[in-house]
C-alpha cells in the first residue's frame, strides 16, 4: 500500500495595479455582468461556453471572472498548510483520488469565494476542463521578497497555470491577477491585473521558477533566476528598463558609489532608499539620449538592500554587499 500526500500551497502575492486590456475589452465587459458567485462550476462554464467560441476568449473569461470574484484567503495564508493524505493500491486509484481532491478544492474555492494559490489554479484548470481547453497546474517557486535575491529556487511555495491555445502554451497566474496583500499580509486588496494573463515567458520567469523547468517555456537556469533583482509590478507597467546592473547583488568596496543605468526614465520621478533609511531620496541623473545614469553613495559597512522607486512606487530592489579586503 502506497501513501500520497497532497499539500495545499500558499503564497503572498506581489503588489498589483488594476489593469484591463483593450485586447479583451469585450470579453471582460461580458464577464463583469455575470453573477459574482456560483454554487456549481458547471453553471459558470455554461455561460462561458455560451458567450465565447474562441479558446483564447474562454481562457480570458475564466481568468477575468476568477480574478474579479475570488479573494485571497488571508486566514489560510497565516495558518499552517493543510495536508491531505490518502492511500491507494493502483495508479488508476491514485489518479482518481487526485482528481477528486482537485474537484473538491475547485468547488470549495468557488463556493467560499476565497482561496490561496492552489485554490485559484485548481479552479482555473477545472473550468478550463469544462470549456475544453487544455490546461495544467504548474507548481514552483515565486520571487516576492528581497531576501529571495541570490537564493536558488527552494521548495515549492506557489502554483500557477499554463494553457494550450492554438498549439502554443501560454502562462497565467490568476492569483496575482486578483490583487495583493498589504505589507504585513493581514489584508487582501482586490486589484484586477491582467499582466499575468498570457505573460511573456521572458518576463514571467522574473518572479516564477517552475518545479519542472520545461514550464519556463524558455531556456533559463536556476542560477540566472536566483541572481535576478526583485522586480515589482510597476516594472511591468512602465516602459523603463534596467540596463545596469542586471544581477541582483551589487558588490561595492569602501568609498565606491553604486551606479545604475535606466532606459526611458528621464521623464519619471526616480528615488532610492536603503533598507534602514526612513525615507527615499530623489536622485538626479546624467541623461544621454534615452539612457539615465544614477549614482548613490552608501556610507555604512553593513550589507543592505537598495530599492529604486519610480513615481513613488517600488520598481526594483537590489542586495548590496560590502567587499572586505584582508590585510
């Protein structure tokens, strides 16, 4: 007799900003007129199958409804993960029990109107199945905290989805599309954000590393992921690019300034803040064409974090390490 353990995962989402795409304006408008609660997933699936024919429209409709109507479960987030165990004798029995757990979780998420990432991604897949869209749940590691900078992907702490549309896999994170928690993770702030619908793999991986690297959909190493800085949602909304440094850890020696180069930032309000500073400070750059060159001094000997703000919103965080030379 074998034993299988199903772990309900949780995640703190990074801050999101409300955003509706013009590409799916009609789909979103129709879905916004749906009831905001259902007792049975079949009821929602019937509406979606009635109103939409194209698979990408159905995928969008499912994303939009869940993101608008399922809240992040703060109580579950701050509780111990729920563990569901079962025994099985055959692979067929194992598959049946796993499917039953997923079905129960999807229905529970729909009826409660709240969930953590496992519930979001499971409900998304369940509705995709009812809409005849090929969909998988992707477990993996998220990069959401400054302390994640420099660390290889750890134990899975998040789940998201991939859907197959016109023979091409697309990435979706409906949890992060629904909103975000406050800094202390004591309150959920609903804020629809469709950046996480069909996100480019080259940007999706900045905060997601799947357990199975095939679901990156691009060839990126764990080391590359670990060495990235921490990007916030404003990074995705603006046209500003980080040219230098591209790695998340900045090494500096005594009396050396920290140098950053941004592209397309000269018309933005850019400020910077070290971890223990009370306020961020405006930094005036030297501009050359579309590039802006910033310098900021760090006088203390301890390691720290440097966060760059654009228009008062967190944009990117770097880890700053002092180089120590022995005599």
